[in-house]
């Protein structure tokens, strides 16, 4: 079984889409580890702010099958494809890591570059997987977050009720550090 981290984001009907995607992931993969939810401005496009979080789970699915599963969940929430990379969307599920695999799998690069690029990905990942080592840069996600320039990408922790999902809130909001 491989442990995966998936970034979840939405800026259209955010609460329904986030809650629904977490439910769909839990139905498919069982128990989830969930970060806190953070609100961030849309990046690269004018649009409503996003809610973002990271979910972790174990799977025996191949990378290609897991990517198909994530796309199917996005589609079930009305995700429109073929638009610009940076655009408003109901749901965005991005596979960040798949165990310690590195490289290109069916044209999908692991680990995802967004981990090192965006606060809304790195902060929640550092919150729930802070001691894990990024397989390409050999630093923990906590170390990467501590060194991240947060001025350009502001995050605001959001009180969010996940219902009966496994949620492990941080001892203190990482966005404030």
C-alpha cells in the first residue's frame, strides 16, 4: 500500500465541493488524514478566493488509476476541463505524492511541483506531514514551510466542519508562523 497526499481546492460552491470531495475520498479509500482548511486568493486569475486543504490516505491503486479516480470525483462536482490552467473551478484534486515515487507517470510528474511553489499546498501539507521528507529536495515539509516566503501568498485558516472524517488539527495555525 502506498501513502498519498492530495491537494483539494475549490472557489465555486466551496463548502459543498470541499465537504463532498472529502466524503467521496473517504468512501473510496477509507480513513483520511485532513489538514485544516485555508482560504487564499485566486492565483493567476481574477476570481473568488479558494478554500484549500490536503488529504492523506493509503491506496493500492496504480498512479494512473488514482489519477482517473481523482478526475472522476472532480467531474462529479461539475469540473469543466479545457479552460485555462489558472481559472475558477468547482473542484481541483491534485495528487501531490504517491509514496516516495519520483518521475513522470502517464505524463504526470511526481512529486507535484506545486508543493514547492504555492503556500496553499505546502502549508497544509506541512501541517499534517511536517516530518516527511520531500523526495527530490531532501528537506522535510516543515523545513520547507519555515523557509517559504509567505508575504506574496497570504493564507487565512478557516473554521470548517468535516463531519465524521478523521481530522487532525495542528497545535497552532501554521499560516501564522
